[in-house]
């Protein structure tokens, strides 16, 4: 590589980082601007979609100690990536708190996608640890088991005895490309409306 070409690489890297940061801030800011009414409406729609498309999904949600539903998690990446979304924690069908999920990743990646994420707390101690942690992080403060949906929309029952289950799905069905490892969940206080 010539000396002239070496000088242009940092500029290119800076542009990629700036573009990624801009997209990240736009998606995170737009998600945070939602009101409690908007978030709850989107959570209701996401739960209805889950219960309709997953056999046993409604019973699983009813049996759970609590469910965190993030209707739209946006993942963007241009070499450096990030994920962001907001949602509501429901206990016994009632919203008890609102949360933001953030995460970042490095590596070869380009583009963006949106998905819904649900954390289903099957044990009360796991739910309480989540609720009373400041900035709960997957893999640090607790483990999450990503549940794969089988043929005909059935849940793999071998995984449902884990403390925290995760479901990731989009318009085209269940997805597994959205990494939850290292994702951080922080309680937020959106404006009422």
C-alpha cells in the first residue's frame, strides 16, 4: 500500500463510524420519543401476533412471572453495529415499567433490520433480579435462552424450564440473527400520552 492510500483509510473508517452513529442515534431517539400509550399499543399488537403464531404461546405468557416486550428493535450496522428498542414489562397482564434495550457489535456487517424481542421470565427470582438491577445486561447479570420455534409454530418444550426465555421475530417469522448477547436493558420513563 502506498503512503497516500494509507492516509485515506482513517477517513473512510471515520465516515463509517459517523454514519453508524447517526443511524444509531436516529433509531434510538425515535424509539425513546414514543409515549406510554404508543408503547402499550405496540406491545398489545406484538403479544397478539405472538399468541396467534405460536402454539402454546398464550399459555406460556400466562404462566410466566413477567414478560418484557420490545415491539421494534432496530439493528443497524456498517462495520460497527448497534441495536436499540423500547418496550414494556408486564406482570399479570399489567404494565409495571418501561425499558430500553441497547447493544453493540463489531465485525463484517452492513445494513439494517427490525425485529420484535420478548423476554419471558419463567421464574420470580429472575424477574425480581431484572427489575431491581440498574442496567441489566444479558450474559453479565443473567442468561437468556433463545427459543427456536419448530414446525407448525410449536415451542421446543425442552427449553421452557429455563429462568428467562427469549423470542425474536419479525414480519417474516421467527429470526435468530439478532444477537441478544451483551444487550443492556435500562428502565426509562416515557411521557404519558
